[in-house]
């Protein structure tokens, strides 16, 4: 019996020459599932072309997944904030049909924008990250920044003559996500930077802006509201409005020993 088991194991071994060849071609990760795929091919009497196609599909899926993870990490997206992890029992309301449409990423192809508006803690940031994650999976370049951090970076960049470089980073991506915009009044430099950014990205790329205030309330935060009006009007008229209302979503994101318990296990007090 032991001899038979040893024979079965050996039949699933991968020849060293094949291992070497796959690694030279940078296909070494295929080896992780190759024994199982060879066993499946033998069981289903799969022809060589079908086995090769199956292995290549595995590799394509692995590379796509890795690439999406790298894009999301580079975009500074929170890996925990994905739409499949949204708590459907949350007592918040928003247009789910619109969210589904935004998840299709057609708004990026149209160079349209999204404004996510709602009270503090209702899940605006979570949904912005979720849309960003979906965009990364569809090979879109994404960058997420808090409005405060972005404005500070732009202001400091004027001191070392890197302002044009920093602005180019914000303009170059397919989707720029600015979180918590218009919390505070902006000075003249910050107002000028935001106006320039909105103008540069108009019809050239998409933005998601989360805010406690609607676009018509943003004017009051600019140092020169009259000059900013046309820029904001142009942005708002090319933006989808996702309005959220309800109770705070933040307690559902709070760390909990119960959330860490594995399926079938209970956390003990």
C-alpha cells in the first residue's frame, strides 16, 4: 500500500527540467498549482492544448491579481475598504443604482467626476476607496489623498520648485480621489492650487471628491469665491452626486475580537 502511495506521489512530481524552464521564462509561479493541474488533466483526459490554456489562464489571473494589488497599494487605497465588505445592515441610505453604475467605471471613460456628500462618518471614505479598488482591478491608475495632505504637499512644493511635478502627478492618473474636501477655509495659495487642479482635470481625467458640504457650499471655503465660481460650476455640472445620509458607519469599522474569529470559532470573553 505504501509503495502504491509513493508511486502516486511520484506521478505528480514535476521534472526538474520543466521547473528550470518555467523559472527561466519567469513562469515559476505556475509550479504552485501545476501538480494539481496535471492530476486534473489526467483525470479528465485533457488534451495538451487545453492543459496549456488552463495553465496560462491561471498565470494570467495571478498576474492580474498581483498587478491590481500593486496599483491599489500605490494609490494608497485601504485594502479593507472594498465594496464586498460593505455592511449591508448599516443604517445609511444612498442611491444604490448610481453606485452600481459608478462601479462599472464608465464615468472614468467619460471623464466625468463623482461627488460623495454626507454627514460625518456615514461611509463616504469607504465608498470612495471601494470605487478606487474597483478601478484598480480594471487597470485604471488611481491616487487617493486627503484634501489637507494634498494641499500641504502642493504648498511645500512651491518652496523647492517641485510644484509643477507635484501637480503633474495629480493630473496624470485616470482617477484622483480627494477625501474630506472643504472642511476648512483655504488661503489664497490653496485656493489657487485647487482651482488649477479642477481646471486641469476637466475633461482630461476623473475625480472623486468626498465632502460634508455640497459643491455650492464649497465657494465659501475659497479665498476668492468669485474667481472660483466658474471652476466649481464646471466641475459640478460634470459630476455625479452620490448623497449619503443616516447613522455613522464608523462603529462598524472598529476593531473587534469577534471580527477576527475564524469561521466555526467563537471569541471567548
